[in-house]
């Protein structure tokens, strides 16, 4: 990498407030807030709204949309295009 043009890359804690879950990883993100981690060191913390612990796709609470039924209902309501 070319020196002096890349942001600092270091350990950061990402905290999911909705699920009360946090994980330590490396990132270029920074924050003024800090947290003391399990290893006794202090790291910058970034609060996120959603993570793999609280996202519906990963938790299995995702809703499956019936797109075929929605298309048919739309065509019944507004008519089918084409066949001109």
C-alpha cells in the first residue's frame, strides 16, 4: 500500500444496541466513544442499529412475500397490459 493515503486500520468494537451484542474486529471506522473490552483493553466503539444477531434474515423471523399473489391481484384490479 502507498504510505500516507490510507486511513488507520485498527481494532474497533461494533455494538448492536437492539440485541445487546458486541464484537471486536478490525476496521477503518473511528469513534470518540470507547469501551473496555473483555481483555481489559480500551477500544473505540461504534453503535450499529442492526447486526447478524438482530437482522430478520439471520434470526429466521423474515416474512416471505407472496409476490405471485400480489401480481395477480394487481392484474385483476387494473387489468392486464399487452395483447394490443
